[in-house]
């Protein structure tokens, strides 16, 4: 049903994509602020708070408006529209479009879960005796943990996608595997 809504109404897909992607950026900024204010006392993260190299400078500077980020929002929205047109209208293969959209949206859903977990932890860190001690993560460890978490979500999405025969959810599984592999590669590069 959700898939058919996205196929029939590209505007809903574009609105959903923009909301979840912009939400990711601003939750990252909010989490980074809370980390600096409360979390840094208990958690040491090597390098940038942001995992995506493209946005690390913007996040490190807590930039509320990033021209680079908004250019990517516009470009990705145009590409989604183009893929919708080609796969739904021209090729009559809406599964390809739904697979792509599921990959984008469900990968971001995993990222949103992380943001809310971090935000909750950093807010708790502001309360006396809620968090004790100090832990430090090397950058490669952060990437490895991210890769493992993404892989778990990929398996979950794969099982759900196969169970309910959903191209949207299978796209989420594929996107999480791809990002998991990317983070594994970054972990190896950073660890050298």
C-alpha cells in the first residue's frame, strides 16, 4: 500500500525523502551540540562527530545552513524524480524506483534511530550521576560499530522484505549492506 502511494504520487515520496534527509542533518547538529555540552565529559570520539566525510566540516562547525548539504538535497530529489519517471512511466518497472526509495528512506531510518539514542544519552549525561566514567573510541572502532549495526538492520530488513514481498524494504536491506561495507572500508583505512 505504501509502495503504491509512492508510485502514484511522486510528491509524497519527495516530501518524505526531504523530511527524513533534512531531519538527519539537523539531528546530527543537535546531537553534536549535546555531545560538546554534556557527552564529551564521558565519551571521547576520535575525529569528527559526523561519520560522513562530506559533512564533517559543517557538523564540526555546527553549521545550521550548509550549502553543500542543501545542494545534495536538491540533486537527490531531482534524481528521485528522474528515476520515478524512467522506471514508472517509461520502462513500466516501478519496482526499481520503489527499491531505490526504500533504500534511501530505510537507511535514513536507521540513522534516525542512532540520533535519538545519542541525543538521549547526551541528555542523560547532563544529569548528575546518570553517567559515570569515561570511554574513548578510536575512529576506526566507531566505523566498525556502525558497520555492525547497519548489517543487523540489513538482515532485519531482508527478512521482513522477503516475508512481505516488499521491494521497498528489500531496498532498505540493500542500502544498509552497502553503507555497512563502506564503513568497514573506512575503518580499515583509518586504522592503517
